[in-house]
């Protein structure tokens, strides 16, 4: 039952997409192609999960989602460029049945694969047979049922051309962002933040920003805003929404047809009013796309996944400065879960976790990475997630340095205990946090 | 000539009071019909029914082939917007809008406002110099001419007047009537006008007399 609830947003998106595509493209054949595509997508992705495993089944999907989002950007710029030279009466050419079928099939495959990923077990492997078959049947049934519902969709609300693309892409983004490993919004926000930081840093390095005490208070006050933790979010949201907003703007700027040939003023105005009304109605698709994108951003920011995130247990060092944590004490360090600890040395404090990797090695790492602010990690199945940038780190790579991986701390296993040098731990924490926490109140 | 208005057994009752008894009426396209009668004789009730402002209790009422009795509220609103222009005795101009804006308001509810066209309509009724004046700054005759401009701006096929000259002096009345005749001759719309005034009724092509909700007499009038 809970499994079924997980895919409700995806199936709802699918139930919206199919009737719109049916009315915009070529009717029932579109629905059949979409249903077939959905089933194929579900089956194909489950085969990949079963026989390939790991991150590989997710990468192509994530790549395709990235590409279609970029295509949406291109289409939005093109729509804006064309907005001055098109008018509502020129209309959109109706695509050929072959093109419509191919588009519906492609959308179905992608939607099916994305929906199945929502059910993919966190520990890896294929989706079990019953949910897998149920999902395939539900997707096909929704597509065929929605084709019937499409008859009741007012023709004037049916999007064509680029607004239709915006609606389809935004719905697929919502489907993707519900799956942690396919989420695009968090990496986008992260990239924006990195870009802003690098950009300002480069300015500073080039001495374009004067490093004079007189300027420091004022100029750095403003520059400090660029280092805030919300820069990535707002920049990401701007990039996320902008293509659809550009499409809405292009519709709004569409040139009205000439009515100069109509002699009677009232008839002329009536015709103009009907064009303006239709143009306004066509904004419904971008508005719905904005709703989908908002849902996607929300899913990305507040994922429904519950992480294993134990409260750090305070540990102390022996007179030699060594921290010894028993492997099988109150906490079983070898149960495959991450176990958090905190260590205080005078006024200095460090947070770290210990876990057993799939390779059977006990590793100790900081509860922080070398890039992000130290908001820590949680565990979701066979990966840990950085709470700050939402990057998933496979358990196989925990204990290795680089990127957003938790910073490793040297440790040794002596008898039944894991032993860490307290001084090394605190020094590693401080050197890491000094770099990543810009300003007061950062981190936990 | 085709009929713009055709009623058959048209009635309107308010509770026990029968304001309009079964009425059969036919108004050809382009005709100017005046309706006369005492207060309470059913003139305004008839006009409200013809303008889609009220619904009949019985019978049928066809305007340009559309049965108003069967229209929904939205349909009636569309009918009033597209087919009818109404001139009231009390003008019903919006006091805080200028003459031009009052006319443009009518365009706005019909389709889209067009200032040049509204200005032209006011110039046609001789108010080109009063565009920016509010109703309070206009005389009664001028206000009624703004009403005429507002009523004709959307090119209706039927113009309804409920005592349009009821509170105007003789000179203004003549001016308004001349204007209506001139516009009717140019635009070829039909007029149904309610009046108490025999002189005003004489401007129409035909006059019907009503009493106690019944059509009691009908006469052809001679043009002034």
C-alpha cells in the first residue's frame, strides 16, 4: 500500500500529460503509443536494475532529463525570439502521425522508467514482481483512460508546440526530482552556488575588488550576500523557472493579427478580443508547467525519503589522546549503518562517523565534506547523502577523499576497537570547517 | 422585411400581479417603434423583456431569431452585450468617469476598449468638445447624448429607449430625437422606445398603445 502511495505524484503527472498529448497530437494512437512506451520504460528500467545494478541504471536517465531540460531552455529562447513575428492566427503546424507517435512513445518510455525508479529499492536490485507488474498495468490503464478523458478537455486550452514541450518536460522533471538519484534541481543549485563563489573569488584574486579597510565594511557586506547559503537556492530556482517564464512571455508578446480590413469597429474589436482571450488561455500550459516545476523543486528540497541519522554519541580520549570505540559495544559498528560520534577537546569539538563499507572495511570520516558547509550526512540504503548539497555518495566510496565525500580520518582497528587520534580528528575538522563555513552560524 | 422582434403570447407576472398579458408583437428590421401608455401599463416591462433584462413568465420572445426565454444567464449577458443598446431616462452614467471613459467602458465589456473609436462616437453625437468632462459637468441633453454614444458604440441591431427624453427640455428633446433618426438612417438598426410624450412618439414609424398590460391600439405615425 505504501509502495503504491509513492508513485501517486508520478501517475498523476502521467494522467495529466496523456490527455493533453492526445488532444495536441493525433488522438487515440498517441495514447496507445504513450501506454506502450510507459510499459516499455518500466520493463527496460527494471531489467537494468536487475542485471546492471549500482548507479548505472540511473545515469542515462539523469542524462536524458538534463538534456531535455537544456532543450527546453533552447526552445524557450527560440520562442521568445519568434514571439514578435508570429500571431495566433498563424497557428502551429499539426505534427505528422509518425512524429506524434514517436514523441508519445519517447515520453512514455521516459515516464515509465522514471516512475519505476521511484520504487527502486535503496539497497539496490530490481523492483519486485508484483509492484513492477502493477505499475506497468496502472501506467498503461491511466494512459488509455486519460485518452477517453481527453474528449472533455476544451480545445482552446490544449497547448501546441513549445508550450506543450514545456508542459511535458516540467512533468518529467517532477517525476525525476521525486527520486533522489535522478534529482536535477539540487545539483543545479549546487552548481550555481559554486559558480557564484568561484566568480567572486576570481574577482578577488584578480584584485578587482579592493581589499582596503575602508571598503571592507561596505563592499564585503554586499559580497557576503553572495556567499550566503541561499544563493544556490535562489539562483537554481531562477534557472529552473526561467525557460517556462520565457515561454509565457513569448505567448504574451505574440503579435495580434491585423484586423484593419474589418470596417465595423465593434466587429473589429470583437475579433481582437477573441484573439487576446485565446492568447490568454494558452498561458494555461506554462502556468501548469510552473506548478509542476514548483513541485519538483519542493520534492528536491524536502525529499520524502527518511534517512538513517543517529544522534552523535559523545566520546572521550584516553590520557594518550586516543579515542577507542568498541566494535561490538552498545553500538554495533559492523551493522552496515553509519554511526555518529562527537569528540570534545577543551573548547574544540569535532563530529565524525564510523561505518562498515561493503568491502568489509571499517572507515572513520568527518561528518562533513571538503566542499559544503558542515551540515552532515544521513544514510539511505546503499548511499549516504550530504544534507547540504543533497549529493548521494555510494557506500563503496565512503572513506575515500575528494568531491563531496566525507573527509576521511585515519583510524586503526586494535583488537575489538576502532582507534582514532583525538588531536588529528580535531585538527582535520577545524581545517575542513574553516574552509567551508564562511561566516558565523554555519554548520550544525 | 424580416422581423427583428417577434413575440407570441408573451406574459410577465410578479406574484399575483400580471404586468404583461399575452402579447403578440412583430417589429421589422429597421423600424422605429414607440410604446405609449400610462404608468403601470406594462411598457417598461415589455422593454425589459425585449432587452434581456428580465425573463418572461410565459410565451416566446425572439430577437433576431434567438429565443430569449431559453437563454442561460450567460447567454442573456452575451445577447445584451452584442445585440442591444439601451438608453435610460436616468442616464446611468458612471459619475467618476469622463464621457469618453463611460463610452469606453461599454467597449470594454463588449470586447476591448478603443479610444479613437469612442472619441469618434462622441464626436458623432456632437460631444467632441466634452470628451474629458464627467457626467456632473454635462447638461441633461449632453448626458443623454453620451448615453446614445454608449448605446451605439458596439453596433447593436436593436436600440431600446426607456423614456430617453423624459427629463429633457424641448430643445434637448428635439436634438436627441434628430440624432437618433440620423443614426438610425445611417446604421439601419431598429428602435423600440417607450415614451409618455405624444410629440416624441411622432418621431417613430409606428406607435403601440398599452393599457393594463395589454396592447390596446396600434397606429402608423407620420414623420415630423
